[in-house]
């Protein structure tokens, strides 16, 4: 019975990965078409030039957003976030002066709580690099 649950979990994770991959690709295509038509409307160069530039812009944006989510999942911004949380709790405590509104000082438990709920967007990084590779390949034909 437990083996069936493992297979179902793997299938669910695979479907979720494919879903996030398609969502990232759809976002990349939207950015691509916006940039492509803005360049096409305002310029006189060949369409391959616009294709290359639009692929590069959407690839850099997707890879950048995905990379930031991966860095955030690893806890790079936790110290700043914990500091802001502590600052807010200190202000709240100083205004109310209640004993039950104490200030949290355990950053390790804060990091563990955050790590459980965060998801890294590796799909955005992968799709972004695919767009960048398409840009580099198409730039040879400009």
C-alpha cells in the first residue's frame, strides 16, 4: 500500500513540474511577443533581429526571476526578513507593553519554518536559458 502512495506522489510531483514548466514557458512567450511587436512597430531591421532581441529579453527576465526564487529558497534573504520581522515586533511590543507580545529571537526556527513552505522556480531558470540559447542561435542569422 505504501508503494502505491510513493508512485502517486511521484506522478503528482511530475505533473506539478510539467505544469510549472508550461506556465514559465507561457510567461516567456508573452514577454517575447510584447518585446517582438514593440521592436517591430518601431524599427526597420529584419525580423530575425527582432526575434533574437525578444528571445534574449524574455530569457534574461525569466532566468533572473527564477534565479532570485532559487536564492530566496536557499535562505539568502532570511536575515533581512527576520530583522524586519523583529523590528515590527519590537514596535508592536513597545506600543502595547503586553507580556504575550514578546519579540522572537530564534532565527534558526524562523529559517526552518520558511524553508518548509518555499518553492524554487528552477523551471523559470531552465526556460530562460532555452530562450537565451535561441537568441544566440538566431543572432548568427542576423
